[in-house]
């Protein structure tokens, strides 16, 4: 068998396993924002959250997008809310806007950067070049992504 045949067979096997996992998992309870009491201040109503379909094809497509997004460098879920990256020490509003311009809007995206990707992001930070490593933004993002306030404060000091 050639290498391309083995690669295709591995991809098909992974997709089959993902499909089985999605079929066998318990359904999760979904909470609708529309059931919440109306806000006190007059704010526009939030848009309803997009939901993925319930069929095998929809679940498989969603799983492929979730796995392929980081590989090909595409944000598969641009409609997800952004995190407040300014909670990271050394990352202010201007650096936050630079990162947003690069497509980094969530702690999980920063936390998932490998050293080569971090160096690429660092090279695009302009006036903030070097801060990603010096201020350990990736390590901080890992704690904040997991909501580990105690671990964060132990390593980096009190959250502001």
C-alpha cells in the first residue's frame, strides 16, 4: 500500500471513531438565553446561539471543522464570544487589539500555540514584540482558559 492510501485509511478511521463517539455520547442539556429574565437596562436582545444539526453528517462535519481548524490555521468558530485577554498581565487594550487583528480572541487560542506559532505571532506584534515570551502570555492563558484562578495567582500574582 502506498503512503497516500495509508493516510486516507487513517483519516477514514479517525472520522469513524469520532462519529461513533458523537453517536454514543449523552445529550447535553441546552439552556436558551431566551428563557432568562429580561435585562434591567434596555439592551438589544442577544442573537440566539447557533446550534449544530443532530444528524450524523452534521456531527461529522462539526467534528472535522473542530479538528481541522487549528491544522489549517482557520478559526472554525469565529462567532464564539471573545475572552477578555486584558486579564493577562502585560497585555493591555492596544496589544489586545493587535491580537484580535491576528484572529486571536480567546484564551484557548493563545494557550494552544506551540513555540513556532508563538514566534510567528510575536513577529507580528509590532511594538509589543517579545512580550508574549517575556510576560508568559501563553502560560497565563492556559490558567485562565481552565478558570484556574488559584494556580494563576500562585504563579503570577493576584488577578486584577
